[in-house]
C-alpha cells in the first residue's frame, strides 16, 4: 500500500471538500458509491481522525481513485 506524505494527504482532502459531484458513481465493477458527497465526507472524516496512521491509507487511496475516475469520465 502506498505511503502518503502530509502534502499529498492535504491535496486530496482539499479536492474532496471542493468536489461538487452529486449523485451516484461506479468506481469499479464492484464499488458503487450511492451518494458521492456523503462518501467524500466520510472518507475525509476517516482520514482526519486517523491522520498519520498507515492503516487508513486505503481511504486516501479511494479518494485518489475517485478523483481520477471522475476526471476520466469528464465529471
């Protein structure tokens, strides 16, 4: 699993707080996000509550994957 710098973490949190995508989105065939805004809020809370704990890097991973997928989808 990737280790994220404090700067990388701050960048993705800032993106998540600014993202205005409404509704559902399929991140993969197995990952359906019913409410993107709620998902973003939950992941940001998880990251901030456990800052520096590498066990929670999967939350950062998911945000980066969502950002990339939304950009590729033109959303």
